[in-house]
C-alpha cells in the first residue's frame, strides 16, 4: 500500500503546473477589428458642375473709369462650367459688365470736363482657371481652394454721334489668380465666395482719358459670389 501511495505522489509531482486556458492549436483565430475605411475628401472620378456668378470689381484704371462712368467700381454677371477630378479642377467661365457714361476731356492738371456725348462701356472677360481644392473643413462642408489661369477680355466702347473709327471693339489677353471657399448645403448644391486679381496689361492708354491719366491696365480686383450645381 505504501508503495502505491509513493508512486501516485511521484506522478502528481511530475505533472506540469496548470496554465491559463489558451486557444487550441488549429482552433479559430482571435477576431481583429475591421480596418476603418477613409472616405475620400472629394468625389472620385470626373465630375461636371455648373455655376452662376455675381462679381463686384474695383478697376485698376480707377481714374479713367471714374471720369467716364462716374465710378471705379462695377458689377458683373455670368456663369460657366467646372470639371473636377478629386481635389483638382478646371473652370471655364464668362462674365459681362456694361455701364453708361459720357466722354470727357482731361486738362493738363487732371481736371475732367464732360463733353456731353453719351458712351457705353461693355467688358466681357472669359476665364480659364486651373486650381486645387485644399483639405475640407467644418465636417467637410467647407472646401477652400486656390487657382489661376488665362483671361481673354473683349472691350467695347460705343458713343452717340460717333464718327467712323471712334467706337472701340477689341480683345486682349491677360491672366488672373484667385482664392476662396465653397460651402456645401447638400450633395448637389453649394455656394462659393472668392477674391480674384486680374491683369490685362497694355489694353488702353493710347488716347482719351486713359492716356491723360497714364493708365493702361483693364484688370482689377473682384469679389465674387457663386452658386454651384453639382458634386
């Protein structure tokens, strides 16, 4: 009997200590949390959008426009199309400015003498803009952006009692830079506000008030408000 007890004690002492429960070899692997998918900041693929624009301009040739039109500030209306792919975009848009004034004579000391001849100034800028949209803010509802590109400006000036060759209709090349932000109201509607600076050099200054004031640039600074339709 003593021999049996000793043998049982030896067997018990030779057993390994009890280990915490482990997954048995060949059993199911522990679950790992599913990877979090990052939603793209901007819609994938090429998107076509449309926009309407209202702009307030402060003309570089402020003295000339102030003398002829009574103000160096004007309002434009227009619209265009936008092609986007991810954060990049290509905009093609046109606007139109038209205002009535009168022709003037500028004296040696800069004194302006109205001539009583009605005149109408019309400007139609066509902009081609390449830009980049930055990281969205405010829960991806606000989309800041910057851009720049080419401007083609058509300038027309017509006057009452004009002789042959007195009226003007010419086009000029220039460039622009801009920056702003677009706020999204929904999947397909947004509004944007931007500030743009345009240079149309050597467009005027050969005669009339612009020559007297030594102003040659038909560009300026504008604050623009847009309504955007599309993603």
